[in-house]
């Protein structure tokens, strides 16, 4: 018996698709509506109704599959997964079992050891269940539950990874990259806190001298954790728990465990051994789904540029890798960035301003780039004032803050505060000449070799221009005028 | 096909059916006869026949993603034995969720 184990992690991610209607009926697919206000006989599971597949849901699911490098099956079918639970009115969920929509994809993660592909075993479509509002504190204490079926029938895709992650950090990276890729497809809200993205983690420890099949290892499934951070914490806890059990000679049981946020621990929900008998069989009410080459080609052509492509083009535009990563991981920020760059074209200048001052203001005000406070046009015109030399960096910062607070344009703020940097040669030269004429003693000092005297003269010019002259220009012009005194 | 009472009890449990011991032995025999018939079908050589999951020769029926009016919450919950705040009230749940 060895004390050495390899951690084996597989993730199942459910993503709600952002369609107008549910998967098999025309009820609206909306979050946060009045309880049971978006239901009909189909999604209530009344007898005698007929589900009809939502074509748009198939399109969104297919785009996800293509973006994740899967093979999309031209033939797939739906199956019934039977189990009893109050959030499932039909007592079966329509899902896809042995012939899913797509298979064999991957997500690339970047580890210390370099790039690595984490395999995706399959992506299938299924309907979501309703929502239970428990009356008690925790599931087990509840005296009763209230059932809201607005969510019942909302289209989901389930993305099943291969058990190819070996640390909580790798699992986190997989999730971050998966979410980033999906965010560019605009197929889901991807909000873990609202349940539009959900994650279950399968964790097992493989003794290094174990040579059997991974499927034979007792696997613990951590269900429905509500944030990436908690997925990581849950896996960490589970690894330690299982390791301790194995080291003290205990047997690990295949089971489902919940995650308790407050204590950071997992707790047993129920032994899985028998409950897994779902008795799948083909859904007789839905004909097989056959996708034509032509239709698949249309979906492929509808794909936007994806994160890996964007990283490469950002690198080509001189954006540092770390900055590029920040941009790419927030699709709204990236779109904003591209709009500003289209107007200003200096990618590095835009990146610097966006990731430092602008992001700081956005974060301080708890805002998302989905609704930027200053429009892309607004920021672009501010940055143009910097490149034109009208504003110094320091001035621009002040202007941006004002724009942020008042919603004024950059030009309006500059005008109102009288901020523009004087770059007009002749205007400055006039002031320079006047300052030189007014300070003959200092000029004499400079001429006789006291370099420091120049600082005083620069100061005088800046004072007369209220700090709006470009310092390097003032310097150059002063030297030019003083040269005539030598 | 030898169907055991234990298997029938398991299937009954999955279907949430309470069956008496008399019913259990009757069901074991009746279901056994169904499986015997399946065994008979299994004698056919179907190696060259692709599996059929649907008897009708239609495929890919889908609809436009267009919202149609839903029921009112009152209509939706009209059949609920107990309703509170527009929601169905169900008894305490002992098992974990699924899905
Ligand atoms: Zn409906």
C-alpha cells in the first residue's frame, strides 16, 4: 500500500443558453420573474403534450461545441433520464445519453509546465429543472419546499471534461478558460451566482501503484458549487479528506457531497451507488436530430474571434502578455478596448489607460464594462488630446476623473477647467522672451555658466502660463533665446 | 430469463411503487414472461441491422425561438394540492438533488 496518490479531477459544467424561449416550449426563458409565470402544459409536465425542439438552442449549443474543438455529430438523439424530485414535474429530464450533440473537444490551459489540453469528452443538450425554495435553513432541516417551475425546461448544455486535471489550480484554470471562450460566443449569461453556469467536480485519488481503470476508482462528486473559488476550495478539502481516509486505511465510498461555504468543507448528501439507476431510454416524442453540412458550416461561420486568436493579435499589436490576458478574460472590456483602438490606433496607450486609470475608476464604482461610464468615443477623444500634446498625462487623469463624474466630453472639461497644454510655439516664445527680458541678472548667471539659473526661468514661464505650457518645449525655447545672449 | 424478486423490488422502488409480497411474486412472473418474449426476439440475428430508436421516419423537427404566452401563475398551480406564494408546496425532502 502506497501513501502516494495522484489527484484525478473531472468537471461537469452546466451552462444555461440565452435563448428567447425554453428548449421544448414557447415559454419565455427569463431570470428573476414572478414564480410560475413562465410555464405551460409542456414544461409543467401535463399529460398529452408534445415537446418541440428550439432550433436556436441547437445553434447556440453547436457553436459552443465548435469553439471547444468538438466533433459535432450529424446524428444525435434525445433520451429520458428518470428520477423523482419535486423540481422535475415530468419525473424525467429530457437529455441526451449515448448519442450526444458533440464529442472529443478540448480546452487549453497554461500551466507552469507549459500549455496543456484538457479533453472534453462530450457536450449534450438537456432541459433545466425548476427551482426549489426551501423553507428551512439547510436542505435536511426543511419542513417543506416551494416549487417554482419558471426554470423548468430552460435549455442547458452540459460540458463533460475528461478526468485530466490533477490539481485544484488546474481545475480553476480550466473553468476560467472555458468561461472566457463561451463569453465570446454570447450564448449564455455565465453567472454562477444566478445559476446560469454551474459546476460539479468529480474528485478521486489514484494510488500510484494502482493499475486498473480510472472508472473503478471510488469517485466523489461535489455538486453545484456557486463560484470558481469554491470549486477550488471544495476540491482542496476533498483531496485532504480522501488522503486522510486512505492513509488511515478507510475505504472511500462513491457518493455525492455538497459544499458548505462557511466552513469550506464538503458533506455527504447521499450514497450514489443505487441512485444512479436512471433507466435512460430514447425520447419517443422527439425525432432524432440530424444536422446538415450546410447548417454546420453556417454555425462555424457565425463564430467570432476566440480568445487564443485574440491573444495572438494583441501580442502582434505590442500589448504585453499580462495585459492581454486581463483584456481577453473580460469580453466587455475587450470589446471596449477594440472600439477605442479603432479610433486611436495606439494599442499600448489605450491598454495602459484602460487597465490603470479607467479600470481603477470602474472598480471603485463597482461598474462593469458591459455598461462603460465613459463611452469608447469619449475615451478615444481624451487619448487623442494626449497624443496631440494638448494634455499632459497628469492633466488627462484629472479630465478623465471629471468626465467620469459629470459625463461631460473631454473637450468640454478641458475648456471649462482651462486645462489645455500650450503647444503653440509662438505663444510660448513670446512669454519666454518677456521672462528673459524681465530677469537680466538671472540671465547673466546662466550665461556665466550657472545651469541652475535655467530652472528658475522655466519656473517663471510655467507660472505665467499657469502650468499649461509643455515643459520640454519651454526648455528648448529658453535655450534658444538665451543663446542669443551668450 | 430468470427475473428475481429482488430485481422486481428494486424496479418497484425506483418507480416509487409499494407492492405487497403477493403482488411481488405475481409481478415477478408477469414481468418474467415479458422478458421471455424479449429473449425470443433476441434469437433473431440483427447484427447487420442498425438500431432503431424511433418508429417514424421523421427527423429534425424544430421551431423558431419565438415566445408564446404562458399560463397565468394561478392556472399553472391550479392542480397543486397545496399552493403558497404562487408556488407548489411539497413535503420535506430527504434526498439530495439531481440534474
Ligand atoms: Zn412552457
